[in-house]
C-alpha cells in the first residue's frame, strides 16, 4: 500500500511516497523544499510569500518525486487540511483534490498535528506492529504554532489534556531569538547556542509550573528575557549562551513538569514527543528521563522528520484510511484552525 503525502501548511513544500509494508513503513521518496531563506529577512513567515512559493514549487516537486510512474503508482493521496496558514493550506488541498479527481485516487484529509504524532511511526516498527500495546499514549506536541498535551487512546482517538494559553513554545523560541538578534528560525539557533551555556545562570520564571492544571504559558517568559536585557542595558556576546541556555531550561522545565504530572494521573502505556521543537536535544533528554522515572517507553521522531514534512502526513493518512476514513474530493476543505482534540 503506497500513500502520496502532500504538506503545505506553512513554509515547507513537501511531497512523499510512503509504503506500508508488513513490518513497518518504508519511505520510498521524500522531498522537502524549505522557504526559510526567503522569510528570514522578515523575521518570520509572510503568508502571501509562502503561498506563492508553494504554487511555484509543488508541481515540480511532484514531478521529480514521482518519476515516470507518477501518481498512478500510489494507492491513495493524503494531504494536510489544517491547521496552518489558510493560503498555504489552500494550495496543497486544491492540488490533492485535482489529482484525486483526475486519477480516481481516494483522498484523505489529515490534521497537521496528527501528522507530527505519526512521524514517530516512520522509524519505529514496534509501534507499527504492536500499536495497541502502546495505547493509551500521552503525546506532547511542541511546535511554532502549537503546544499541547494529548491523550491518544487509539488511532484517531484524541483527548486534549492541556495546551498553551498564549504563545506556543516554538513561537517563544523565535521571539527570544529575535530579541537576542540571533535570526530566524529561533529554535535551532537557541538550541545550538545553549549547548555552550549554563542553564542555571539566569533565574527566568517558569509560568504555571506548579498549577494544578495542564495549561501552559510562555508569553511571560519571553517578556522576562526582554526585561532582563533592558535592565542589563549592555549584554556582552559571551553571555548569550548562558541566556539562551537559561531560557531553554525554563521552557523544558514547564513542558516536562506538565507532562510528568499528566503521566502520573493518566497512567499511559507510552509517551510520545512530536512537533518541530521535538528536535531540541534538551527536551528529548528530559523526556527520556521522565520515561525512566515513570517506567514507560518514550517514542520520538527521527530528527529528519521533526519538522513539517509530507512523510508524516502519508503515515497519518495510512491509519486514517485503514480506519475507514475517506474524503470525497468535492467535499474536502481546509481549516486553518482545525483542532486535533477537544
């Protein structure tokens, strides 16, 4: 069973063909075209620019990725339908609908966050073969636009446990990087800089750390970094690693505390980390430690699948299709605010 995945929710144009084999997924082809260089000058993603570049790039990527056999070699199509930038989503969905109609291929709409969760399945055969053994799972989804703790009872069965009430963790990384004049995107550059710093050098706040709920907040932490710099007036470059490490540690402390508390309450069979910020080595290390303390396995995506990509969309689409989900090309729509769970 081969699935064509299409991802255009933000500023990555991606196409993949993923084959479901008896012992797991095999990524046949995977192409990601990043627009990062085009948006970095603006300090963030410009929706109009992103959509225009998706229009320019998607067809050539499809042609090169699929080769001579084209779409005829796949069994069905999976496309991101939300959440994301409305104009970017529109490009991917319209192309997928056109292919579905012209080639009579079944079409499956996929939630972008669900795709991030299934990124782990791409390189974890044990999950593919014995999924029931690892349900219910607690998934921590951390990206530029979302920070959520989800209880996953089974394929397609989600319950929202907690989420950020303001800035997402990834958004806070981007904004702090801008404050520190480190460039965009902020996550990778802060993570790299933090490796050289002392995570306890600056005592930044941990918003909602000890609250009795699972909501999170990162806006105040970002502001605390700004105020810290304003008080210092001049900040030597040699202190930037300490600031980056201290900020990163504050974020990791909040995320890990909330997840571990949820782990104690809900007693999951496994923990999962998902989203672009799942590439952060400090966060990955802390989740591994939580798994050891709580006695549950921890699954994380391979680094090449942590960012937005079509392979994860194809994987999620496979399970949606297997659970008898199918969307008529006429009725499939995009939703920039599409929730994964309520």
